């Protein structure tokens, strides 16, 4: 059975961390518009050039651009791959586009998992975030350190990087964008009865267990 899941939550809620666990454990594919945009910026594509300043400011890139990226990526993956949407949709217009994008490909949204977190914990999570420059594995200065200091657990690389937008000022703008534009799309999904709330303040393994329970109910029920 092919699953289509949204992980919803403000910046730093743990979407990327949990999506990566689901990739490892279930062979699902994470579709992160943030990762796609950062790849476009790095490659210097026209999309990347347009997006860079907006991302650095913590504002939202246009709906057309991100929905276009999602459609392209789904076409590359083909019909049989289960996917996790991470950081998309972020506006009402994107939520509408996602329905159309999925329907046009014979897919349908199975579940929306909302990670509930306290806002005052998010700045701490985001300013301590870093990742492996080689394989992209995510870490945190205090909450998820590499097992051997300075060495990536996954690929052994010694090079790490931090995102330019992971500073306190930009995070505040990103949280405000989430509150104003993204949180209001939840009722659309609530009305369909497909939303489950998970305590995102719990330890990473505990959050993962809660998501696993939801997914096994979705696949058996
Ligand atoms: P998002 O993709 O929602 O922006 P991330 O998954 O990148 O969030 O997590 C933000 C930071 O917080 C990362 O450094 C990650 O290691 C850390 N983190 C993720 N989940 C938890 C958790 N449940 N408890 C503590 N820290 C976490
Ligand atoms: P986080 O992991 O902290 O939630 P993302 O990596 O998802 O952040 O996004 C980083 C930035 O990329 C956002 O602040 C925004 O500028 C842009 N972006 C990512 N996804 C979208 C989207 N669906 N719509 C508009 N802008 C997006
Ligand atoms: Zn690595």
C-alpha cells in the first residue's frame, strides 16, 4: 500500500528528524521543499536565485515554485513509492495544489501528523541545529550529538554545516509565518478526519514510536 503523509509543525518541530527515521525504517521518501530549495540555491538555478533572499529573510517562497517542485519530484519517483511531505504544504493555496497534484497521479492524502511543540523551545532547537555536510544527517548541539564527537554517525565525515537562516531573528519571522499562513490550513484536514496530534516535545525516539503507531493503524485499518 502506498502512503502519502504530511508532517506538519513549526520550524524546529522535528519534521526532518522524523521523516529521516521513516525513510530508514520503511523505505518511504521524504519530500522536503526546504531541502529542494536549498539544492536549487546551491546549484544556482533560476528558482534558486529567486528563492535565496526570501529564504534568508525567513519568508515564504511562492506557492507556484514549491508546488512545481513537489509535482516534479513525484513524477520522478513514480506511483509506487510512499512519501512524507515535510514543510509542504505551508499555505491554503499549497494545500489545494497538493490535492490536485495527488489526484492527478492517482494518489490520495492518508494522514496529517501534527507535531505539537512549545514555541519557546523552538529557538533553542533551531539555533543548535547542524547537519553532516556529506550525507545531510541532522544533529543538535545538545539533543542529538554525534556518537563520536566531530564524526558523522552515518557516513564518518568530519565536515558539518549550519543553515544561514537558523539564527534567532530569522526563526522569529519563520514562526510568525507558520502561525499566520500554515496553522490555518489544519482545519481543512481536521474536517476530513485525517489529523493526528503527536507530542513533539518528547524525546526523538518517543516521537518516532508515536508516529509508528499511527502508521501501523493507517496500513492495517
Ligand atoms: P524541522 O524539520 O521541523 O525544522 P528538525 O527535525 O530539523 O526540525 O529538528 C530541529 C532540531 O531539533 C535538530 O537539531 C534536531 O536534532 C532537534 N530535534 C528534533 N526532534 C527533537 C526532539 N524530539 N527533542 C529534542 N531535539 C529534537
Ligand atoms: P524548517 O525545517 O525550519 O521548517 P524548511 O527547510 O522547511 O524549514 O524551509 C526553509 C525555508 O524554505 C522557509 O523559511 C521558506 O523560506 C522556504 N520554504 C520551504 N518550504 C516552503 C513552502 N512549502 N512554501 C514556501 N516556502 C518554503
Ligand atoms: Zn554524514
